[in-house]
């Protein structure tokens, strides 16, 4: 087999591998953040889309050490994605 044919096939295989791996990871974009505070702590809703198709919402709480704890909202997700 010619060297150029081998290189072409390797390049094609590498391009396919990159294309497949890129499709495997979801693309996410934040669409809205809404925050508030009350006597129980500081909270915010994080709304985002995945691959421009699926919309999701998470309820997040800001902890004392400034870490964030988020919980998915499946009931809201179901309403957003009929």
C-alpha cells in the first residue's frame, strides 16, 4: 500500500473519531439565572438548554462555604419538553 493511502486512511479515521466524540458530549448553554434570599438561605434557579433541543432547570442552594448544591427539577423539565 502506498504511504499516501495509509496517511489518508489514518487522517480519515482520526476525523471520524473526533466527530463521534464531539457528538457524544452534550453542548449546554445557560439561558436564565434567577436568584433570591430568604431566612433559609440563598438560592437560584439555573435554566439551560442541551444541544439546542432539550431545556432543563436546576434549583441551586449556595452553602455557607460558598459551594453550590443543585437539584434537578424533573417536573419542570417535563413541562418544558413535551
